[in-house]
């Protein structure tokens, strides 16, 4: 399973999860930092969840 956050231009901002997980319900929080540890700007972001053959891509807004 993986959950990744991208900016509106499609550049990867943060990898939240990239590991095998057991079946069931899970949650994750993003503290608005990027892969380098810096804070991201206010704006629109896209997150992509991949689990086996399941793939979902959604938009989200980050407001400071």
C-alpha cells in the first residue's frame, strides 16, 4: 500500500505510506511537510492511494 501527495503540477511532495499493511481500516495524518522536512505552501494538492489493484486519486486543499 502507498499513499503519496503531489502538488498541482504533478511533482511528488510527500510519501505518507509505502509498505505492506494488513487488511482493515487504517488512518494517516499529514502534517503539511514535504519529503525534505520543509513546510508546504497553501494550495491544492492531489493524493494517490494504491493498494494492490485498487488505485484512487483525489484532490485536497491545504489552508494555513
